[in-house]
C-alpha cells in the first residue's frame, strides 16, 4: 500500500520508518529539506520537498492511487487542509490527521476526519501510569478513550465467574490467559488467582478498576 505522510518531524519520521519497515511504499512530504535527515539510512521510501497542501507537490508524491494519508505537521491548520484535500479531492480511502490542540478535535470530526491528539493521549497515559499501576495497558483506542488492559487476577477473585465480575466492574472482559493459553472470556468461566484477565475499559474508569484489583492485583 502506498502511504503518504505529510510532516517529517519526530512523529512523522517515526511513523515513516515504522511503516517502511513493514514493506509499505512510503512517501514523506515536508517543506524543510533538513527534516528528512530524521529518516536516516534505514528509510526505504521517497521524500518530496514542498508544502503538503500544494496539489502539485501531492501529485509529485503520487497521491493518486494512495491507500492511506497522514497529516502530522506541527500546524493544525496545515493538517486539516492537507487531510481534507486528500479525502475530498483525491479520495484517499484512509486519512488521519494529527491535532495538536485537543479543543479542535470537534472541528476535525465535523469534517469527517480521523484524528490523533498526541497531547491528550500522552496526558491520559501518564495519568494511567500514576493512578492505575495494577493494570498494564496493551492497546489504546481512539485518543486513549478506551484502553485494552491486562490485569493479574487477585486471590480474592478466585472462583468468581467472569459474568458475575462483569456486573461489578466498569469494564468489558475480553479474554483470559491461564498457563500460557488464552481463551475468550465466557461468562461462566471461573477465575483463579494468577490468571491474566484482558479487559476493555474507558479511560475514566481505570482508577476504579485498579481499586477493585487492590494490592493483590499487582502483576
């Protein structure tokens, strides 16, 4: 898949290197030549010098036929315009824009743009680490609104069925791992101390889940 990334700052460069290593065709656009130095010798894609909102530049990046487009510059205005051009003019199927200012996310959403707000995600992740040490995050969805976490089942929960636990916890059980083997979280499955329970939790509810795990839930 051809992926176009507008912006070669720290986020753009890290993204470009990651998807490049996964054998995607990657084109990075930036209006500053020195920015491409961040890509290093391990980058196997192309670079295009110019503005990510200039159609001539985007055509040089071969936006026609691109499968995905990310606008991750340090300017919300540039990201919005570039993403809209990719989505509405060139009909790129997957378009993601970075929002520096979380208060602008509703604007992105009204325009039908998928967004990532790094500052909001970072703040929530730090809060999670500070307030929910019992829960190890495995995946963040959206801007960290929902977390897929893994928690060690405390001794006090031994014998409880997952269905009963689901009624007590502000979380959705997804899977349980015992002895290195995982299975879906059937409601009648009886837990044992030391099981690893995978839960889907709203970020706001992480402290409550952590409190329920108590000191015995520390993995």
